[in-house]
C-alpha cells in the first residue's frame, strides 16, 4: 500500500500542470521519452503510444493498474558547476550571460533554477515541457565548466510497462509483482501484448502471459525484460544457426546478445543458466574454436532488416573484440581468477579464487558507500585454488562490492544480496 501511495504521489508531482497532461497519459509520456532519440517530446509518437496503451489494456483487466516506471523526472535536471556565470542562477535568474548555456535554456524552455547546498552544492533546473533529460544532460556537459549534469531518478511500486516499436506496431510487456533482479530471482508475472493500427483504430493482441519462472531457460518475447538466458542452446553452432536462419527477429537478437555475454562473464548472469551450469560451461569452452565463425555471423547481422538486431550486432562485435584484445595482452600464468556464485544470492555466496603463484592476497567486502564490512581472505601466500564463503545474513540486503588486492593486481565486482 505504501508503495502504491508513493507511486501515485510521484506521478501526480511529475505531471501536474503539464501542457500535455490532459491529452497524454503519464505512462505514454514515460514510454515515448524512453523510446525516442531526440530531446524534445515527440507529441505525435506519444499520442500513438497512448492509443496503444488503451488498446493493450482492453485485452485484459489484469493489467489496468500497471504503470510505466519513469526513468527520471522529465521536467527536472540536477547540475553541478562552480563557474562564475552560475552566480546568476544562485540569484534566481534563468539566464546567465553565458552564450551556450543560455541558448540551451532558451531552446528547451528552462523555467526556473533552484540552488541547493546540503551535502554538496548543486542546481535544480526545471523545464516547462517534458524532455528526454538524459540526452539534455549530455548537451549541458559539453560546457567545460560544468562538473556534471544528470537526470533526477524516480521510484515506483515495482509494477512496470516496457515497450519496443517495430514498424507500425508497438510491443508491450506488463509486469506485476515484487523483486526483479537480473538473475530473475524473485516473484513476477508478465503479459506480452502487441498493438497494431488498422485504419484509424488500434487493436491489441495478447501474445502470452506467464509467471516469472527461472528453472528452465526461456527465450523472452521481444527480449522484454532485458534478459538473455543461454542454456537452451546446446552448442555455439545452434546459436549461430538461429541468428542466420530464424524468421523471428527477437530470437535473432536474443542469440546475438547471448554470445557477447558468454565472452564477458565467467559465470552465468541470469537465473535460468544457473540451473544448467554444465551447458553454460560447454558453450563458453567453444568460444575460442568458433571465434571466427562468431565474428562472421555478427558482421552479416549488421545488415539485418530489424533495427534492434542491427544494434545488438554492432554492440556485440565491439564488446567481443574489446574483450579478446584485452585477453590477448594478459599472461595467463600471472592472472588471478575470481569467480563468485551464486550472484544474486540469499545469505551465503561462494568465492572461488585461483592463485597461480605464491603471493599475498586480500579479499574484502564493501557496501555501496565504500565502507568495508567484511574481510574474507587476509594475506594468503600459497598458490592454488581457494573456496571461501561469505555469510551476509547479518547485513542489510542490497548491492555490495568485493575487492581482491595482490601485489600487482586489483579485482573487484558487484554482488547482490537479496534478503
């Protein structure tokens, strides 16, 4: 109940008084801003999304109270600068006399500025119309004397709508539940709905509904949510075959995204793959043998007919080539290897550490504030493989950082404790 009240308060606050509030729903504003590539709201696209949401909700009552969680407040940006021209902002003025800053303020309808000096001094910039603040922040950061600029994040009740657009159709995923870590560790339910326009009306078609179930690897429709289980494929060749021959664009995309994750991670990154670790290990062991084939398929996928597949192929190529370039420069005999599993975990997680030569190593755990909360290993000096455990049951749930330090190496990574 508290979360619902918070969520309602956030939407009332964000969109109250908006020029668009009477015509376009808060959900449509959130989804349109998230999907578009320009800074100013594409009103015609937002209207289309709004009509699509109405058509989707007509398919089932169960989704009527599910909302799109906003990524940020679309009317406000947080900015830090110590430039002399910022004194004008401190005095409550919108314009500063600095040409570039004032041109942005005019173009994107900066409405007011508020100076804050609590833990640190910064400015809150309020705009008259909804904007894609993440892109606008990048524009402001082009000014050399701006230290940083970023959106102001929001929170919600855990329910969510996600969307992709393909040609004239909208594909929407509605989810209801609590807890949604990347490993798929807890409790959610999904509805997948396509919306098509025929003549002047929009029609929603429910493609699927199902609970979050992570004991069996599953290809997610349209890759919503953004997870890519791998172990339903029994070989690298089977993955490459789907990329080359599948008529379903989101399967092609799923396979491409799976490939770079095999390169990037030493342990399965989503919950489904934790159930089939031997398959995951087999796939990973094939990478070096199939490396040239993988690059060939990805290069051909850059010309795919679907934008999402093209984008995934470009990203995967860049990621794989970067990873393999770095690995080629590492002398394996000198590399300390750290694996952590499960991750996310509940209460206890295991660190498997391979030390190739005698040397002192320390392994510590830090919270997100940078405070050390535990020491797992201290000055181990003998080569070999170690398995050590961290029991986090006395700590608060959330993100922690492990940090392994030796004479020549520092390794660190995030771990998620779900309590």
